[in-house]
């Protein structure tokens, strides 16, 4: 019986590797502009552009270390684990997320590094961490979108005031629900399915407002890091854009990405199309924008995913 389980685990790990490599191939090498992008990387990048790319690469571990610190704080009341183990869990979550629809596999990849009895308890608090990040993306997306529209004079002043009021109202509701998670417990209690997992949902009520605010602050720090990476890469590939315009446009892209449930295999294409829609007026050509989008995907997702697979391969399941 044990030998059957061993073979199954090995087969599962091999399957994950095959799917991961296939996803990377489809995203990076099966691109309609692959040849042009390679020429852009090899022929047109000067020293200053390369320096900006190197800075973005060094910001990548900062990004995921912040997420590691946040997740470790989230699960500490369930299980105390080391920072190194938490970091392994975060990278493994990225690996599984790339090969699952809407990245739902991220939760499964993370909880592999917890003990069996704590894995289900960790799912709601992991989701809470994602909600904190989504809340920041929504607030920054709404405000950044308004700033972008104002800068480019896309909308009338009256309509901007109306949208600003709607954004403030939406933000207020989201913050209230986030800081009062017992509301969700009361809503879910009316449904028979959620009564079966009530004790898992109740783990959300363990956090104080100070802790919830801390999670939001860490999520905001992550947002600043990957926004800065995006702006630097746009500039590295020759896009003439100000910091404010970059912030506004990128916030729109992140907001749309969050709420468009596309399979991971098509994610890069969606990012590219959205970036072209937002930044076309600022770039000399489309390739500059597509190169920035591809680079951010390679730096923030492909490299961590490949690293995360090494932790999965070594993990005893």
C-alpha cells in the first residue's frame, strides 16, 4: 500500500512539472511576437535599461518576502513555522497557481507545508490574506483609475466627482466588512453547506483590528513594490510615462486582472492586451509594452514558480 502511495506521489510531482513547463512554454515561447521581443532584448537595451531590469529582479524577492511575512503572521495562531518554511510554502503556492484556473491552486500549494490537522484551518486565514491584497488593489485601482482619467481628461469633471463618490462609498463598505469578519460568519450561517465548515470560518474572528490593519499595510507594501517594478520595466523598454501616469494605468490593469477569471494559460495574453489598451499612447511601439509585460511575468511568476517546484519535489507528502 505504501509503495502504491509512493508511486502516486512521484507521478503527481512529475505531472506538476510537466504542466508547469508547458504553461511557461505557452506563455513565453509560444508568443506571436517572440522573435521581435528577443531582438528588442538583445539589440535595443542600453546600460541604463539593463540597470532598471536588474533593480526589478532584486525587488522580486522583496515582494515575496513581504507576502511570506504576512502569511506567517496569518497562520501563527494555527501553527508556528519558520520564515524559511513559510517562504517555501509561498513559492510552492505560485508553482501550483500557474497550472490551475484562476490561481485557485495557490492555497493548496501553501498548506502542503503545514501539518495535516492544520491544513483546513489555514485555508480561511490564507483567503483572508488574499482579501486584504484584493482590498488594496480595489482601493488603489479605483483611485488610480480616477487619477488616470483626470490626467488624460477622458471624463468630464461632474462624472469624475460621481465616480469618486462611488469609489469612496465602495471602499468604506469593503473596509467595514474586512474589519468585521463576523458579518461574513453570520451571513454564511444561513446556508446549510457553510454550517458544516463553520468552525473553519470562525478562525477569521481570532484577529484583532490591529492585526487586520497590519495585514493591509503589508499588502499595501507589496502593491507599491510590484507597481514600482512595472513602472521601471515600462521605462526600461522606452515607454515615455510619468510616475503618476504609470501608477494610474497600472492600477487599472491590476484591478481588471483581479476580477477577470481567465485560466493561467491565457493570463499573459490578457495582461498584454490590457497594457496595450492603457499605455499605447505612451510607447513608441507595441513591442515596448509587451516586453515590459513579459518581463514582469518572468520575474515575478516564472522564476518563483520554478524555484517553488524544487521545494515541492523535495517535500514528503
